[in-house]
C-alpha cells in the first residue's frame, strides 16, 4: 500500500528527551519482511533530518511532546539518499 501523508518523527536526544519534527509530504509503504510488518517511509528533501535507529515515527500529525509509543512505529533502519535526481530520506520502521 502506498500513501502520501504526513509523518511525525520523534528523535531521541538523550537526557533532554525527544525533538518532534513533522513532514507533510512523505510517501508511506506497508511491507511484510522476515515475518513482521514494516513501514517504509520516504521524505523528499535536500535538508538533513535528525533520525536514528530506535527513534519513533507517528503516521500523521501528532501534537504530543513525547511519542505515544503504542501508536508509533520504531525506526529500525534509515538512509540518507539526498544525492541524485530524487533526493530523499528513507526510513524503515516496525
């Protein structure tokens, strides 16, 4: 399934908690890999996105200061694909 929707990324900063970022133009794919459901997210941008394995993503816009973990997916991998014709960040979460 492919959808264009906004996503909220919660980046863990350590002792100070989470920073929240909303991206309105992400593409979201649901996939099944190695026995589990995953979500592949592509965020078109040439800018740096603070994201690490273990961060949380809410599919949609969230105003919560900290991630509601039961409503979010956890980042398992990411890649910076800002070079080339179609610059974007790819995030896989599950």
